[in-house]
C-alpha cells in the first residue's frame, strides 16, 4: 500500500503582507533660480555696506568740516562729532586703522576731529623716548608717534577704537543700539585772562541775587537738587541701557559662534559659505592604446644627462673565438 505524504498544515494564521504605505510628500525643493537670486542679493547688500565704509574712510580723511579757532579736537563742532560717530558706527578695528593711515598720507593727525597736522620727527632711528625722566617714561616706535599731533589725540582716537567690534559690518547693520562715544573732556580755556574775567562775572552775578527770603532760597536749592538728581538718573539709565544692549549683542554673537562650532563638529554644511559642485568626468582618449614594443634601432639607453656615448659595438667588441693573446700581439705589431 503506497502512502502519499501530505503537506503539513500550519496552525498559525496566515500573515497578510501590508499594503505599501503611501509615499509622504516632503517639502517641495526650493527653486534653484530663486536660491541663486537670494544669494546674489545677500552678496550685493554686503558689497554695498563695504562700499559705504570705503566712501566714509575717504570722507573722514578730510575731517573736520568746520575749521574754526573756537573748535578744537577736545571740543569739536557738534555737527562734525555727530557725523563722525555715525560714520564709524559699523567700522571694524582694521577699517579704523585704514582711516588713520589715509589721514596720515594727507599729512593730518590720525584723530578725525583734529584739524592739526601730524608730527614729523627729523631725528634718525626707529624709536622715540617719551616722558624721559618721569614715571610715564616709555619707548615707542617712531612711526606710532608720527601718526598723531600729540599724545592727547592718540588717547582720543584709541578711546573710539576700543569700542569697535570685530564682527562683520553686515551682521551689525540692523542693530540701532550700537552707538559710538567720543572722549568727553572738561572744557577749559587756556587763556588766564579769560578765566579771571569769567570768575569776576560769576562773583558779581552771585552778589546780585536776592538772599533776603529764606523760603525762596530753600525752594531754589530744592529745584537745583531735583534737576541734578533727574540728570543723574537719566545718565545712569542710558548707561544701563547701553550695557544691557552690549551684553545682549555679546550673547547673540557667542550663541552664533557656538552654533557654527557645533555644525562644524557634526559635519553639517555651513550656510554662510558658498558650496562648489565638482563634476568628475572621464578623460577622453583620442588615439587607440598600443602595447609597448622594443625598438631595435632605439639608442635612448645610450643617452645619459643629454650626452650620448660613442661606443661602437662593431669595432670595439671581441668575438668569442678570438684569443686575447693573439689580439694583443697583433696590436703590438701594428704599433
């Protein structure tokens, strides 16, 4: 009796293959033309800012505009001071150095609000002794001294330079809170006669003030004190606001730097840099490849450093059947 083997049946339920999931539509890819236009606009805006900085350097090389005896580098004209602060607002320290160099080429002091010419040392040597015999004695390069008309102007110029930022100008162009201050100095007259006249006039005015009413005098003192307190409060508030804006700017710059470092560490492409596409193509060969062959007439092996040996194998070789003694005797007999 022949038995037919039956295929065993499984007790588990048949698994049904799930239907392929519908492809989720991702975000549409940006148009290449729109991306190129956006990048071109960014590049043009940056170049416009750089052009503005270059134009401002040329403009500041002819400052101050108002040249009058009543205005000096310590107390410049208000219009010139305001224009100077607006022009150097987006400067980097390197741009400020370029402006100083441009003014020196014109023979002027490096401080933009100073109308006097720069100092020129006639003595030889590359260094200069300053404040010799005092506690402020120093040795500085001669070129550094010749950038200014005096050490006071150098101090005023460096006061502005330390406020500048290394961040690119186009990153700071939209921040209105960035302001540049110039060094404020007490206004003092150099003429002793004018100081004496002002003192006498002030004394006369104080004598003419009525002091009979104590209540009026007390109210006047209170008003002066209140006005002084209001001015002090306003000054402290403005300084606090500047400090807060400065801290916020430093925080944003640090966060941006950390983000760039993290992207570089992860290997993510940086968006600020232009990506270059490299196409690798196979070099086309115009002629068919040939197998190397030994050419019997080639004498390239006889050339060494451009010199070809004059060895003639037909006349200077000895055949195998020739005896060396016979050859030597033949040469002797010929001699």
